[in-house]
C-alpha cells in the first residue's frame, strides 16, 4: 500500500477563488490613465526623490515616486546602510528611514508603512494607502528605484499632499501638492482590458 495517493487529473484541480481586495492593489483588468507630475519632493547632493506620475484607475490612484541615489564619498558599508534605510515599507528599519505618506483634502493623513488598521478590519469607505510593486537597479555608485503608493478609493476634491522624509539623508519632512479633484476627473478615462 502506498502512503501517498495518486494525484488527481489536472483538469480536476481548481485553485480556490480569491476576490481581489481593492484596498491593496490597483485593478488587474484596467488600463490606467497616466498623469505626468514631475515634481521634486526632495533633492540633496546624493538623493533625488521625484513624484514622477500618477496611474489613475476608476477606483483609486497609484502614485509613482522616482528615487535616485548616488554614493558620493561614502564607504561601502555606509553605502549599503543607506540602501537599507531607504526601504520605507519595512517599519523596523529605524526612525531615520525613508518614509512616505499622503494628506488628503478632507483632512485624512495616511502613512505608507502603517495604515493604522488590519486588512480584516472593516473600515467602510475610509481611504487606505499601500505600497505597490516598485523596483529598481543600480551599480556600485548609484541606484534608481520606483516606489509606488496605491491610494484607495479615489482622492477627495481638494489638495492631495504627497509627503516624504528621510532623516538619515538629511531630508526633512517635504511635500508636493497636486490637485486631487483633477485626478478624480481623469478616472473616467481609464479603460477595461476585458469587458
């Protein structure tokens, strides 16, 4: 007698159905409208953080940050430490880490690394902010990263402030203000991939 039964035929294996929670990621079945922004959040001798563009979907906005660093006169160990302090999505990486957040026109403040609620908690229509994808490349003397922030649902009318700070790199709290209403208006131009 065999311990393990034979596998069922492949046609009989069905993955469990999982509904995508709109709070966590942009929809996979939409082509967003790209809204160029190109505003510098912070620039030092070795760091440039720029709000590159927004990807506007029918139910939210993915803000893309272009983050560039150069080594300057740092030792190899200092350079590596700098790279780790840039991981905004790792709350345990210290008070001097790179951080992002948003202030909405209705007074809500959202932190990327601490949404303030658990995914299972029902918060109704309250806004949420989660890290999306990102990635980058670099070499021994530079890095180029894209950091994404998914804001759900669409921002309210009024100013939408994108905020950063990176104390380890001498960057105090800095912000770029864009028009939340203008982003909302573009949501109708996103297109479904599949109807």
